[in-house]
C-alpha cells in the first residue's frame, strides 16, 4: 500500500505546530525519480521547483476575495471553486491576509478553510507583508507558519535584518522580502539612491547575504521590468514573486525574460483579479480556469522562445 500522506515539515524550528498542513501526499511508489512526492523534498525552494515542473507552470493565483466583486457571498466556497478549477495550472496560491481580516472572524475562518482547500504539493504564500522587531516578529512568524500553516510569507524589510531573522529561522518555509514593489508609490522610498545605489538593490544584496538556509525570496513588481532585471542579476538563484500582471498592467514577456533564473524557473508570476474575477457570473470558476490557462500558456511561449523546455 502507498502511504496515505507524508509530512515533510522539518524540525529545524522547535515548538508546537497547530493546524499543520500536510504538504506532500504520495500517489505513486517512492523511487529516486519520484522523491518529489515524498519526504525527499523538504525545503520550500525545492518544493516550489518541483510543483512548477509537475504543472509546467510559473503561475501563482492570488486569492484576494472582495465581496463587492464576487459572484457569490461565501468567501471559502468561492476560493474553493477557484482552487478546484486551477490547481493543475499553478505553482502556488497567494491569499492576501488583508482581504480576510476585513471580514472579521468570518474572514479568518475563510482564510483557514482556503489554505486547507489547497491540494497537498502546492505551496501557499501568505501575503501579509509583516515587519516588526524582536518578539513581535517571532509572533508574526509563528502565526504565519504554525497557526495558518503557510508555506511562505511576504515580509517588509524596512526595519532591518533583525526583523527578517525570526521568519528565516523556519528553514523549511519561504520568506519573500519586499524589494521593488508594483505600486506607483514604490518610487517614494524603494528607489532612493544611497551612496550611488538604489535602496531596492541594497535590500536585494542584504537578503542574499541572509539566505543561508536557501529559504529567502524577493518581491519585485511586473510594472518595474528594468529593476526586475537588476534584481535578478544580483540574486541569480533566488525565487522572485512577481505581482502586477493583469489588472495592474505589468508586462508579461519582460517579467519572464528578466525574472526567470538560468533554468527558466523561480519567477513566480502572480495574477489575482484578472483570474479570480474573470467572470462575475455563475461560470466564474470556469472563467478563472480559462484565464489561468491562457496565462500559463503565454508564459510558456516566452520560456520556449528563451530556449527552455519543461522536463
């Protein structure tokens, strides 16, 4: 009999882990060639690469429910339908915690149900943009990884390296650091020049230095293609979460060409509203699948033009 499930959470960070998500479920016998399905893969970056290869996808769907835009009122049911329609097309899902917190306790329960609905093997990036010092940062990290069971979280580096360390201490989880974001106001601070170098480049260098566990990543918006290229040059192997495709107007082709690594991987292209609100009718899940499929196929055309093929 094959094992029903294999929990590969590392024990690098001690302490209780309530509501732990089982990441990997083994559907086939375990061999060296199928180690991805089982405990042979424990680091977030390796799990990310594995699901990208399996689904032939760099697409991340942002699960950002906003009731005025939703065709149904039940957030958990809405997200579950989107997940069921797109799970074979993505390399990750990214729920933004703000949309759930805005609904109070009902929203938090919906977030819990949403994370639980994501199939084993697909990483969940909790978009929370946390950033604080000392024990507060430790509490935020515990909430993201131990309470919510997220595979990765977004964090804000503004207060310095010590605010990132509690998150990076979870060696099996991903930590995506805001670097050069997709919003127009990013220029106010992230492009400030310090000793001849923009701040976002300094952040990239510092995060690269802190990436001793291979669990750090960066967030760079698709609306900043030149900056994305510079970040990739500084951090050639780190995963980059790329929001801003679709509604925010980011360019897809430049995001792939400038954001992918030397193997055509580790560019996590996030689309939220353009996928989950592709239709406001009863066919919203089918429309989301159509939008996600087109995004994945468009990305793969660019990868092919760059000389990359899925294994």
